[in-house]
C-alpha cells in the first residue's frame, strides 16, 4: 500500500481506539457506506498495516499482579545467538513483549507473573539459565499511568 489518505487514517484511528466497532458504524463515522469501508479495511489488513485484533485484558483481574521489565545482556551478539535468544523467549508465555535494543543492553522484556515468588521462579529457572545470557537486570512496575497500543495518527 503506497500511501494512506485521510479516510485510511481515520479508519485506522477508529479501529485502534475501538477494535470491535461494526463495519456499518465505522463507515458512518468516517463518511463512507459499508461496502467501500469494508474494502478499505481489508486492503489495510492485506497490506499488513492492520496486523490483527485482540481483546485488551486486565492482568490484575486475571490474577497477574506483577509486571516486570527485564534488561538482558548476552555474552555474544552474533546474529545466530540473538536469534536463538529470541526463539527461546518466544516459547515463554510469561514474556509478553521482547524488544532488541541498541546499546549496552541487548533486549528488554515485559514479563507478567501472579506474584513475586512466581516471577523469581521464572527468572531463575527459565530466563537467567538460558544459553548465552550474561546478565539480567529487573525492574518491578509500581503502576502504569499510560498504556496505549498502536501509533499516533493525525486525523
């Protein structure tokens, strides 16, 4: 998809804010009828701009009281070692996000756990013993004041 016009940006903004909106309501909000609205949304999906839809779950209400950010340094930054670490992390359900960084820290992970004991067990049995891990520094989240998915789109 080459460039996004104003209507595409409006569609993306509305879907980011309210992913369960019906096509009819979405079309109404951006000034289209339903069929061209659906065609545009499908084109945005086919282009990979819309990667998927999901429910925003409340971790606390599901028993996940702990969110931790872990800064991981590896012994080797060879591409095969970086990929092996990413493959390992992809198997760990507790890791909700994994980002490779530039600088002295190689990866930052967002990890959820039911309590500190569960997190400690995860840390000592699954993360720090992983191949090529040199060090792990963790920070426990006290509170989250902003959590907004997606990107800022100017309407």
